C-alpha cells in the first residue's frame, strides 16, 4: 500500500529529490519538478502531486508548518528505520494533531 511505497521511495530515491528530515520523523520534497517527473510516474503511475497529497491526507500525514522541519510531512508511525511501524499507518486513521502541524495538507499541485 501507499505507506510502504512511500517508505521505499525514501530509501531508494536521490536525497536531493526527496529525503528524511534530520530527526527521521518526517520527510521533505527537495526538488518538486524532479519529484513530479521522475519519482511519481515511477512509483505511482501518475505525475500529479495533487493525487500524492490526497494519499498523504487519506493516511493521516500532516504538513509541518513551524519549526526546523517546516514544509515537511509527518505521521507519528512513519519514521526512518522503523518499517515495523508501517502497519499502523492506515487509511482513514487520523491521529491527534499537535499545533505545529496542519490538520490537512493543502497545496497547489497538478
């Protein structure tokens, strides 16, 4: 499912395109054009960032809006080196949202 694919992307794709944050508790997209043209079609059979954002929302990911990881995306059970937690990242499961995160991920993306 989506969480496993996303975890794999973070393991195999170039860190200058998408990478874990320094804490390993979030990830950030560093190069949006390359993410759209190279990563999305390879792993999801589309190049629409809006579809990727929709999946993040459905699985309870949050966009970080404050702090050193601002702009990144997080889910409490999606962490670098913790593939064992992936079964807890479930569709429709919305964990509590601390104030430094947006409840939903919004953006302007194709």
